[in-house]
């Protein structure tokens, strides 16, 4: 009778194995850098390396190694989604929640609805059409954030709407992955199979904020008072170390991921909620310390709670520019006429419930305990160099590249890709300004609820003069004579105002086209669980190949289209700045940063 070994026998790997693994890791990182610079989609290069090194290509990696890479890579996917939750600006998201929800709803429903057209030229069932649409309803967050950062639109209205809608699409895509997996296990389309992951996800999204508000928040306030009384002790110093913050954040992530897995929803959705909860708690800790500082007018120790942040926001949000937030009180005093110490009398300083600049400079910074800093220091290096390349390479292991170039698969894949590009371009309709009679639009806006008119601000006529329009590239001021003469002409003109530039709508729709990692994940899950149909002799299903074609082409075409439009817009803005014709900026109000617009 054979028994399992007591330990694993250690064997030194051969030089061939060392060279294969080393070249695999190095090329994954090198090609990711090159593709990010050229096409804004480094994930395509990492997937290509997985195809070349894995089973679809040269078969240099054994099946055991591929399975190990796949399991380790899934940890990278969890951390990617967790990072998105940490970076979520909850305050800005609430401001544009209505419009972003409309964009996300179109981006989800249009691909799923149009995917049923596959039945007209492929012999598939409605369930398989739904699975194909679910794989194409997501939006690549990595590609989206890369596009926004390289184009300089991250803080603009367009950037906020785009990032929020892409995040919602990916969250729905994560729920879809659970539904597709359930369909494969149960081989039917029962209501329970679809409703359970949806309701569990909604329950998580609804219950977690309630727990934070009614349990975590009161406990945090009481803990703050307790730790404040023990300031300077060994217990206080232990709780304010980076190691304590790292352990706490890891426990929150592990708890929510484990609970979601047993509850029947996506662990990736729980990872995003964990990041958002930590971001919210960082804001709550800063709020407590800020309130204490205003009451005592003494230097505040920023180490009262583990993971506390100095992001300058309330407990409901976390500002992406956390490092510059302590300067806001000085900016506020400057706007109120107190530009420096010589212009502000010293006797008036005690009347302000804000610590003085000299006091703030004496207080050490404890931003290193924030969730974003802990992630960047302890998780991000391994994520960027090992975990994320492993995840995208594992996607490449599942792409049968040798079977994708048959004539039938190619033309069907191209046709389906065109349909899916059009489906995401529909998202841009939300940013198209509707021009019409001024009286009718004013009457409509007057009787619309404030929530609707606030989330759809483009249904209005061009009532602004050229000198007061919000532009980025055009002149910001006009002479008094020009404005005075232009206004009567505009009031007396009976013509309907011309529609503005379509660049914002086109850029929004094109940026939503890229599917990326979640699309590949859902597609691979549907194929491995048999949703796309049974296969024989290791052959992939035709639907899987067609959907893979669509994901690849969409992920490639989306960033290229946005990059070309960004270059065109920047060229037009530079031309306008040089000749100053008074034309409106190509991006209009969508290229303006909300904080700058409010200051004007």
C-alpha cells in the first residue's frame, strides 16, 4: 500500500527550466512597457507571451507550471480590483452618479442585447448568446486609467464620468462571471441561477455601507478616544506602525472575499468593496483628528488610528490628491484676504479654528498609514512585476491561437467585433448636446426634476457668449466691446444654435470599447464550464473563438481610436491658443476640471 510522502523532495531545476522561466518573466514586463507606450494596452502583449510560451504555442511551460501561474495570477486579479476600490473617489462618484449610471447601463445592455444577433449567423442558443454578451459588456479598467492619465483628462468631467462608468461595467461583469459559472454547473437557465449572484451582490453593496455607518463608525469614535488617552505608550506605538495597518487591511480583504465566496457572489466584487471600505475609513479617521484639532488648536498627532489618512476629505470620500490636502486651509485664508502673516494681524489668529502653518509643519506626516500608501509599498511592486503578468499570461494559456484563423471563424469574429464596437459607441450618446428652440428647452428643463436636469446638463442651448464659454484651449477673456456687441446679435438671431463638437461623445464611446481582463476572464470561464458548447478532442468551441476575436479587436481598436482623437484635440487647442479665433474648445465643458470650473 502506497503512502503519501512526508515531504517534497528538493531537486535543483535544470538550466533549460531556469532560462524558460526567466525569459518568461522578463519578456512579460518588457512587452507590457512597450505596448503601454505604443497602444495603451500592455495587457495584449502579456497575453501574447502567454500564448507563445504556453500550451497554445511552443509548450515550453508544463501543465503543472501553467496551473500554478494561473492560481498565483488570480491573486493578482484580486489585488487589481482591490486597488480600484482604494483609489475610488466616493465624493466625486456621488456627484456624477446619475450620468455615470446611464452610461454604464447602456454599456451593459447594448452588448448583451446585440449579442443575440449571433443567432442569425451561428447555430447557438439564447443562453450562449447571453454568455457571449456578458463577456463583452465589461470595460478594461487598466486601459481606461492609462488613457486618462496619458491624455491629461483624469480630473476632467469626461474623465470622472468615464472612469465611474467603466468601474460599474466591470462590477457588473464580475457578477456576470458568477452567473456564467453557475450556468455551466447547472446546465440550465433557471431564475435562481441568475438571481442569486445578483441579489447577493446587491446585498453586499447595501449591507456593507450600513455596517460601516452604524457599527464601524461608532466603534471607531470610541477607539479614537481610548487610544488618545494612551498616547505615547507602547500600545499606541504598536497600533500606529505600517505593519499593523498592513495586517488590518489584509484581514478586511480576506474577510470580505471569503464571505462573498460562501455567499455565492464574485470574490472580485468583494475585493472592490473592501478597498472602498478602507478608503472610507481613512477619511473617517482624518475627520476625527481634524475635529479634535479645531477644538484644541494644538498640534494633532496623526497616528491615532491605524490606516488613518490625511486626504482632506470627509468620511464619505478620499481625495486622489491626498498629499496636497493640508495646504487647503492656507489657500482658503489667501482667498479671504489673508495672504501672509504680515497682512493678517496676529491677534486674529486664535479666532480661527485651524492650526497655524507653523504648527502644521511641526506635526509629522502619517500618510504612510493610508490604504493607498500601504498598497503602493507592499503590494504594488509584486503586483506589477509578477502577479499581473501571471494573470494575463494565464489568459493567454486559454486562447487556442492555432484554431482562430479558419475562414469561418475569422469573418464571424470580425462581424461580431464590429457589432460590439457599435454597442459601446452608444455610450457616447449621453454626451451629445441636443439643439432646439430655446423656449421649448427652457420649459422642459424648468419642469424636469432637479436630479434629472443635474445629471444630464447638456440638454440646453448655447446661451453663453464666446467670451464666457468654458474652454481649455481658447482665450479665457474677451474685450468689453466684443462681448457687448456679440450679445445683442445672439439674442436677436432667430436661428437654432448649432450642435457642439462630437469629440467628447466619440472619446467616451471609444474609451468604453476596450474590454480587457474581465472580458477574457468571463470568456474563459464560459468555455471551461461548457456554456459555449461541448468540445471534442481538445478543440475549442466556435463561439469561444468568435468571442475571443471580438475581445482582442475591441481591446486593440479602442485605445488607438482614443489616442488619435486626443492628438487631434490637442492640435486644435494649440492652434486656437496661437491664433485666438474665439472658437469653443473641442471638448467644451467636458474638458474642464470641476474644481477649476467652480473657482471661476
